[in-house]
C-alpha cells in the first residue's frame, strides 16, 4: 500500500503528467509509485507558480497525502492479508487441538 506524499509534474508528448511518490524507506532516496495524466487527478491546468520537473510535497500544495498504488502492491497486500488470516486460523486450530 502506498500513499502519495510527493508529486512532480512533467510534460511528455505535449501532455502533462504527474509522477507520484511515497516517502522513501531508509535504504533508498525516493519511492516512485507511478505516473498518471493530470486529468486522472482531476487537474485541468497547473497554477503558474508550479514548475515542471520539480518535486513538491503534496501538503505544500494544500493536499493531504492520498492513496495510490501499483496493481502489484495491491495484489501483494491482498496475498499478505490472506496469508495472515489463514496462518492465524491454522495456529488457533492447532492450539485448540492440544
């Protein structure tokens, strides 16, 4: 599961995109989530004071961190949840059998 804490706007093929980043873990400098078209974020145009290719904290732009994830992250989160529930069920079942 990832939350967007930083955002960078860029132009590609005359279309504006946003690169979404979470806070990086201690072992790397950045944690990129994905790129999306700005219209997917509900943005029509960027304010004049926003510079392309500069990373901003979303809170500095007046936005609270928001959920965004790669499908792979969602899949892994779901697998971990299923494994935890099944492991707990098996552990409790073993405990009651003794």
